[in-house]
C-alpha cells in the first residue's frame, strides 16, 4: 500500500508557499512560474490555508474582485485537514473526498514537508493497478513476476 512518503519520494517534497497578506496576483504569478495549481499559505511559520486556481476562479473572478487588490487571506481555503507522511493514499483520498479538497499539506511533527494533490493520488492508484495487472497477467501466463 502506497503512503504519502512514497508519493513525496517520487514527486519531490518541494513546497511553494505564500503569505496571507500577499495579493492574489502574486499567488497566480508564482503558481504560473512553478507550473503548479496551489500554494500553501504560511503566516509566522504556521500553515494557515491553501490558495488554488479554483479559489481564484470562484472567489475572485466570479465575485468581480481584482487579483491585484485582493489579499490571499480573503480567498484562500482555510486549513481543516493535513496529512502525515505515514498515511496511505487511500486514507488521503477519503479525506479529500469528505472535505472536498484537491490539495493537502503534508505535516511531519508540526513541520510542512510537502503537498499532495488529487492528481498525485490518482496517478499513484493507477500505477499500483497497472503493476497488479501485469503481475496477474504474468501469473496466468506462467511468466516470472514483475518487480
């Protein structure tokens, strides 16, 4: 069973952060520069939320706000869920489904060590299923196991 630690090992544990006082435009520019869909919002060393492209679309554009005038804190999704490196992909999928989140900060002993997205989870699940199918096909045909 894959864990968050496995995901971070495969994709990297780099996390881009932004201040709640920063303007949404700055957040968008950073997301575009890093080619990512969300940033972890950090205030005084503590994770306080996540801002995503979805937050921008729903809470800035659709509300007639301006990204150069709106603070990240006014549109970010507050933090009501994080995960640990030891948690399984399945546990994370359940949290994302229940909380309707697409991104989860990864915390280890109170320290931000990564972020995972719904895409990361889906990719991991598909990869595990492909591996299992290959092994089953090889077992049925009498070929040696794939490792």
